[in-house]
C-alpha cells in the first residue's frame, strides 16, 4: 500500500500460515482498529459481504513541526509555520502543542521541537 492512495481489499476468509486476513491499524484519534475479514456471519464476529467494496487508505503519521512536509523538522519549516499561523487554517504538523488549534500557543512547542531536531 502507498500512503494517500486508496486500496481495495477483496479477500475474505483467507488464511495465510494459519492466520486469518485481518485489517488492523488505528483511527486518526489513535483508537485501535481490528477486524477479521469474515465473509460469513459468526456470533460476535464482524461480517464483510464478499460483494461489498472495502477500501482503505494508509495515511502517513503526523510529524509535529514538519510544516513544509519534507519529512524533516529543520529551520526550513519556519516560513511554513509562520504562513500557517497567518492563514488561520489548521495543519496537524503545525499544531505543536496538540490542542487541535493552530495559534500563537504553538510557537513555544514548535521552537522546542525545532531545537531538539
């Protein structure tokens, strides 16, 4: 799977090395996600109809401070960080204090992350 590209899962009730096909990961908020891809309804089991389309998208983890999205936290992120602050738009990488708001309260945390890199 490639991050950002949708991927369709067609397999159901398949086992590999005595293991069932399992969809696992986490939601954006960090809560775990775990499903066996059963094609038949079992008691206390999830059911995914074989005719249904099950599409997932792998997302890259947020790197706090990497506001220019180059994979690194460096001084090159400063102009992008300032631009996000000025725009008032939310960007997870700029929410350095992780309060779900990008504002001046993130400046201190951004500097701490930048200096630690």
